[in-house]
C-alpha cells in the first residue's frame, strides 16, 4: 500500500506532461498534419494517465471497475492517433480524409459500447478481479478486451512497419526522425507486455509508456524536424528557371533551397552553417521575411562591402486545405544587367549631348571642322560599343546559363533554318535526342551540385565531339539535341554511337566524385512535309525505345529500328 501515492504522482505527472504536449501541438497543428496527429495522440494519453491516477486512488473494487470503464474512453483514441501520426510523418502531404476518420472511429465506438454494457454481459471485464502489490484493484479481462488489444497491436504494427520501411528506404535526412519515433513506440509496447504478462508488480504502466512516447515524438518532431514536414509543393518550385529559389514557412524559417540559392547566400554572408534549413531568414540574411506577394528590386551588400542588385519574386504557398503555409522566393542577380543598363543610359545621354554639340558645330562649320570630325569619331566608337553590348546580350539570351550550350529557343530557330536549307538543296538532315542515363540517381545520391557538374562536363564532351557545322543544344533537364546537316540517319547513328563510346570512356568529376556517364539516344531523319516538332517527336520516340531496351544505346526512328540499334 505504501507505493500507491508514488504511483498516483507518476500518473498525474504523466497526465500533465501529455496535456502540455497536446496543447502545444494543437496550437501548431496548421504547420503540418503530423503535429495535429501528435496533439490528438497526446490528448488521449493525458486522459488515460489521469484515469489511471483515479483508479490507483480507488478504495474498493467497485469504484475501480467504474473508473477502469471510464479510462477506456481515452484508451481507444491512442492507437488510432499513433497510426495517423506514423502516416503523416512518412508522407508530409498526408491528411486524414473522411473515410479514414470513419474507419478509425469504428473500433473506439464499439469499445465504448462494450465497456458501457459490460455489467450485462461481462465479456470485457469479468465479474472477478485482482489486487496488485500496490493495492490497486484491477478487474480480470474477458474476450472483448483481448479483441481490443489485438486490434490495437495491429494498428501499432502497421504504424511501426511504415516507419521501418521509411527508415530503410527514405532520405537520409529523415532517418533520425523515423528512428526517434520508432524508439518512442517501444516504451508503451514494453510496458504493456510487462503488465499483461505479470512481469512487474504494478499494473497500468502502459499509459506512462505512451507519455514517454509523446515526449520523444514532440522533441523529434517539433524541435528538430518540423521544417522538413511542412507540406510544400517542391516539384513546382524547383521546376522553375535556374535562379535562386527559397521556400519558407509563415514564420520566415527556411524550409528548402536550391543550389543557386545556397551559393547566393554564401556569397552574401560568409561563415554560414552547413545546414540552412530550419533557420530564419533574418538569422541567415539579416533581413525580414516577406510580407506580401509580388516582384521587387532590392540591393544588398555582402561582408566585403560589394553591392548586389537582386530581382525578387515572392509567392504565397498554400497547403492542401487552401490555407497559407509559407512563401516561395525566386531571386535573380541582376547586378551585371543593371550595370549594363546604366552604361547604356550613359551612352545614350552622351549621344544626345553630342547631337547638341553637332548642331552647334554646324553653326560654326568652318571654324569647328576639326572638332566635328573628332566628335564624329567618338560617336562612332560609342555606337560600336553599344552594338557589341547588344550582340553580347543576344548571345547570352541564346545560351543555356548552366552548360553554355545553345538553349531550346535558339535550337528551334536554327533547326528550322537547317531543315529549309536541306529541303531546298535536296540534302539529308538528321537529328539526335540524347538523355543522360540515371541522372536522377546522381542528384539523389550526390546532390544537385554534383548533378550540375555532370551536366557541365557532359556538355563539354558533347560539344567537343561534333563538327563545326553541327548544331548542339541543351533541350531541357538532362536532354541534349545534336543536328547533323547533310547526314543520313545511319550516318548520324554511327556518329552518335562514337560519341556514346567516347563519353562512356571519359569519367566526369562531379563535386569530388568520379562518375562514369552514359547516355541513351534516339535518331530521326528529316522526312519531307514534317515540321521541326515532328522531327523531335520521332527522335523522342526512338530515345524511349533505347531506354526500354536497356539504356546506353542508340535507336533510329523508322520502320525497322531493330536493324539500326547499337548496344553498349
């Protein structure tokens, strides 16, 4: 009997801790579905612990039996809460739909009905009971109790299985979170097994074990991994142009950023930590988070005092329920562009000044002829400078920013001109569409920076392996296009196959890793009456045939592709 006060204190403290976790999670439930599931789970645990405290205080078996019945109103919520929490952690976009809520609510409703009607059938609690060494009255359980226990363990097993699967196959950055939740799930299971098997002299420790689970999950979820769990449409953000992209939650904490953003931030601020995710924008950049959507121009100064002109486009990010979840910020460094614009404006100003001077010189033509000639010479030099600047801008617009190859827009213009010339001269023309094999695995395993270096290295090998008259361009992502004027499909296939063997034999250095790069290719020849899009489509179908055939090979579009396939 002397241990009952201590046991009551343990239960009450556990109830208070679980209630604090539930209240904290409820206030932050909109940040991620996993936090809402944690609040639901902790509320059930708090009710369970509090009921166990009253059971421990019960002076007779009748009162204990009534309190045990009340306790199961909260017990039924806990397995369902842990199940939902596991699904929300594994998939940050998961939210319980109406069907899931109905299915998970069936067993708790049946549980409450069984407990309420137990005095008539004694199938949940038997009429007899026991008293543990601490003096706590515990009724003996019947078949409906074991049915509830089996169902609870089934939900726990499914939740643990999903977490184990995610821990084995999921991203390395999330494995610590999965491992922490798995470790927390072991505490109530161990306490429940020990109580049911009679290995400990105290009954009802399962609720205390679940309280330990709630604390561990709160620490791992809210204090460490919340930014990674906020549902953000990453695919849409990172499919945009290759500018600096940062996503933040509503409080201004960084949720994700691409390699360009990381480089820009490191250029602006030296000594930044390796991991920027989870830190506030104010802490990293020294500026406030965005207040509204839109486009703006701002100037920032780095640690060395150099000024950078930035074009910033801010958009609100919404969760699956339509509520604001944070911000997406796309930033472009326009320092060089602004400098060129200012130089052009200055040149225009000087030009206007010279025009006025020319008018004055015309009034004194005889006396100022030599000055007029010098002014005209300066004016011509300035005009040549402007033309050079314009030509440089046009060339930059036709180039891919990452690889330096021509971009898709320039490709389509050159391809249409080459096709028109081939048709007019009755000459053959072929096109090859190349795709780097398993490029996504390079990004997933080594990071986007290594992926960018693979693209740069591949583009350099590709550009150095073609003729001056051939057209080489980046089509998009890891796809490249080579146009062979004057070449038949078979000639183009042979040249692409030679490129394939050469590139496969020259490893690429990417972010400190030596990688062997192979590609698959589809070749198509110009057919009279077909457009540039038709030619690209034919090459694309041949490319996918090469991928399906095992990759690292070249397929030719046509009625007999098998006769012109080349495998590694």
